[in-house]
């Protein structure tokens, strides 16, 4: 077994696991499965080609980011739009290497999009409309006024105003034109934002200088307090998908709800999303202050000045994009994507704390109580259901030998025991744990969706609910919240130590008198290896291309927090 207590970046074992899965030769189940995979080999199509570039586009409502870059991109030729340390903090510079910019070109998203199209053959328009509304929003809105919609193929290769705007992802003129209509209400969820025709660019600053922007791009900068509220973020970070059967709606599936989770926390309303995801301080925690544009000369410094990096937890995908920039059709240097990935990992390190509360010997059993604290304003992890966080605990003897380990992983990022036996095989749901007594038990915080047959699924459009949702709740969580039927945990009944802001887990380690040191880490993973293995079997060109990319970079976890205790 790999020494998984080190942070590793090995790649080839995942490639082997993906090939094995695609060829129908995956290892027999190690957690109560039915044995070897006897499925016939899958015939896969050729991989999807590179995505078309985003060409400069302007319509009666939108413009691609290149228009904004004329004044809102710093670069090395100016000291404006830089922090005191010389870092470029210009909005377009930071945005262009963010997952917002690559929302429509994210290869994982495209693989799922393609698989949904294969599954939902009777209503491809529903799939395409749903999947592009928030990943290619400006293009989606443009198509609405003509009665059409973005298709998968047109989004990837078209050269119309709608397709170029779509490929520009969550672009500047989309977010900055969201009107203060129905924000925070259900009508605004799932891409229910409103974009007017007035060409008003909303920002937080009072008395903006309007002439330059009107002259250059024919937009009018407009002071508007709503643009910095969480309710703007909620329009695409609260996703409710109708559950359909025979063309009739049967209910709703809540795919993600960071906003509703935040509403049910002490962070609401005083600490909006942007406080963490668009910070207004530099690395020394000093307020940023800068002109918001490099032209015309003499603009006054403004604050707050929010960094448009939108750091979250998706360092893995940013590194995958850096490995495959040509695929995206982008000219963003790989170095900027790697810088954004580093920022995401630093961001994750601020999101949680882990500690060893107590340790006591009960006969030959060592009882260790571990505390996991959520320092975010939403569940941990949050948003898309593919993410997970787990506790990796290791007990060592006097010579550093491992006597007990829970939460180890191999070079593909899969959970294994010390003998290398795979624990998180396909369709296995690892239950929530209050007490862990053996090495094949792991505390994994995650949400696992289910389909109509009650089986785990990674496809949002076939999901009808959750088999498990034990993600750590934010501080201030209330069981009487108005949205509790949607956002309440699943599978934690009976665990009295699972509460607002933290969870306690007791580890009962045999032969405990020999243990001299206990170490514990909290690990974050963007996508489960089981999902990568499932996607590797999908006969869609986007899934094939994504699997090729993922075979070169395993989804190894990021360390969020760690602690140790000598006994």
C-alpha cells in the first residue's frame, strides 16, 4: 500500500484503474460486491476535439470579457490594479483563470453533460437548457429571446454571438447586469436571474464615472448595493431540478444549495459569500484599495476592492485545466491556472479545523475522540454532490510503525485499508460513523444522490433524493429552518455529537497500550475515483476526452487541517 500519509501527486495508477473500468476488468468488489465484472467490453467513440476559442462578441445586452479587459485588466505594463506587493488584482486577470471563466469548458462538466444527453434521449432540449443556464448563462439568455437554446455541439464549436458568449462562461456582463428582482426567492434559483436591456453595469461603488464606459463599450456603470449580496450568488448556486416521469413533474431534487445552507447559519446576513470568495484584503489582511480601471488616468482609488478569483475547493480541476489548456480553446497561461489552484488549496486550509480532544486507555483499547469543525458559512463540503471530505487517522508505535489506520488512500485517491483493499467501490455507500472500531471504517462527509431505483447516481437529472448527506453543518444551524426539508442531513440519526458547526468521532483502537502517537488529518477531494471510473465507461466523446485527461492526474485529496498528539 502507498504511504498515503504524505501528500502525493502520482498519476499512473488512476490511468490503470480507468482503463480497467472501461474494459470491464475492474477488480472484484472489496465491500460486499458481487465479484468480478463480467460486462462485455465497451465500444467508445473517438474523444471530443478541442473546443473553439471565445471570439470577441458584443450584442445588444452582452459582451465577452475581452471588451472589459480593455480597462479592467492590469498586466505588467502598469502598476495600477496591483496590490502593495505587486500582485495583479485586476478583475479580468484574476477571473480569467477561475472556474467561473471555464464554467462552459470544464471537462468534468462536459462529460456529465454528455452522459445526461445519452440518458435523457426523449428530452435533449431539457438537458441542454438545464445544463447551459448557469454554465453558459449569457449565451443561454441570448438564445431565449429567439425561442431557441444552446446545444452541446453549438456550444463547443459554434461561432455565433450566442455560442461565443456561452463559451465565455460566467462572464463579466452577465453577473454585473443581474437586476434586483426576486433575488433570494425561489423564482431566482436555478438560473432565474433577470437581465434587463438598459445596459447597466452594477457595481458597489458610489458615484461611478460613467463617461469612459459609455464611450468605449456603451454600458453605464451604476451603483447598486445588491451586487455584493449572497442573493446574487444564489441564482446559480441554488439548483433545484424537477423530477420528471413520463413527461410529468413528480417533485424536486436539490442538486446544490450553498445559499440556503448559509441562510441557516450565523454568517447570514452579516458575512455574505463574497467575504470569503471575493476577499477585499491582501495577503497581509490589509484592505485593498485601487482604481477599478487603468483608464482614464486619474481615477480615484476605490474600496472595497474584491478579488475576482472566486476561490473555492476545485484545485484539482484547475490543475487538470492547466495540463490541458489547448483543449479549452483558451490562451490563459498554465501558470495562471496553477496559481489559481494554489489559491484554492490555501482557501481550503481556512475552511476547517481538526483536533484530538481526549485519549484514554480502557484496558487494551485506546479511545480517541476527534473533533472536526466547520469554519465555512455552509455545509462542508458544499455544492456539487461529487465532493467529499474524510478523516484520516493513524496510530503509531514507539518506532513509528503504524498500528492502526482509518482513511488511508492509494495513488488513485481511492480509500483503502492498510493492506491496499479498496473500500469505496462502485455503488457502495459508506455510512456515517459516530464510533470507529476497525480499519475498514472511515468517517466520510459527503452527499450521495440516488436515482428512482434507490441506487447511487452521479447524474443530477436522474436524481430523486439523497441516500446520504452527513456533510458538516455550519455554525448556527437550526433544525426548524424554513428550508430544512430540502437541506436537512440524511443518515445521521442517533449521532448526538453531530451538530451545528462540528462533529465528534470516537476511535477505539485495539492494542492501544502500544500506541505512542496519534495523527489526524481532514482531507478534501473534488471528485470520487468511483465517478471517474463510471465516466470512463460512457460512450460520449466528451466523457472519453475527460477520461483521457483524468488518467494523467489522479484526484488526490488536499489537506484541510491536521493535528497530532503524543501519548
